[in-house]
């Protein structure tokens, strides 16, 4: 049966398998519907609650995952037992795909940190299609390059920022792209985990958050964040570099 037609029938029964869920990921960008349908047909839809361990570092890998909603924490566990957070990923990102380059084992551990909906796809399908489809292979390299560039950029910026600025940078990542408007949103996961992700203990995070409130006028009630002037937060976070993050007309 034609892969695209088969995928269409499956989508009609389970909308979670829609092409949009896959095309929202850089890995599948610019592929035809028929090419994406190959992965769609191989996918299983999964729903997990907070704290579920998806896989463990060095574990033999059979699947990779497309995040349709929710957040996933990637982490390493040091020999002493300490946990080091590698990344926090959400809708549109993929996890576990790098196992095809690392002897078929996951390179980090993954845990659900807020209720998530995922598409699980066999790694063997990805490996087969990379050999057959140069565009998919290029997308894989582009995705990996973007991932590393984002990490290096964050490391460089964090070296120049104080604690309140790092929290502000995190909040900006949750704001709409239009930096001229007000914004209301919620912390996507526990503040204690936000603090750990930003390399702070809870006391430092609390003090820095209070300073951020005083300097920018943002309001935080529970996990609800209200920002009346996003542009003011941009200026506080980036200082002289803020012009790079403002619309040209500003």
C-alpha cells in the first residue's frame, strides 16, 4: 500500500499521528508528505505523566522520540551519583536519535518533567532512510549542528550574565517572539528544576528572582508569570547586546 495513503487512514483513526507532529521537527523539515509518511506509519503514540524515565544512559536503544507536547529532561549521572542536566526539550524536538552514532546506545538519560505526548519511532527506520534519502541525512546534520550551536551560545552568554539575567533569559525563551508585547505564561516545570537547569541552588534562585522582579517589574504568582514590558526584560538580560534581540523598528 502507498505509504502516504496508509498514513492518511491511520491519521483519520488517531489524529495524534498527523504529519504536522513530525513536520514540526527540524529532522523532517522539507521532506515530502510521502517521505514523512514512512515514519508516521512506523510511529507509536505515547502519553506519559511527570517523572517517567523514558530511557537511561548507555541503555541499548531501539527507538527515538518526537515530542508533540510536554517537556523532557536529558541528564547524565556521575559516578558519585550526582545528576547533571544536559538539556531541557519540548514540542518539536527529538530525543534519542543520536544513538545511531553511538554503538546503538543512548548517550544520556531522559525523564518526563511535565506530562508529555510523544511519537516513538524505531531507530532502524531512521537508519534505513538516512542511507536512502540525502535530504534526511542533511536534516540530521543540521539538527545536530543547531543543537551544538545553541549549547555553545548559552555557555558563552551565561559566562557574561549574573544570576538574575540568566533567569530573565530563561523567561524570555518562554515568551512569544514579538518582544514588543506583554506576556503571560506559566513555568513549564518545577522552579527547583529551573534553578538546577540554570546552575543555581534554590536559595540563590530565590534571591535572583526577587532582584529580577525589582529590576523589571515582572510579577510571579505560583507558576504564573506576567510581564507587562517584555522589551524592558530584554534590555535587562542582554544590556548592550539587547539591540540584537529587538525588532528593527525599535
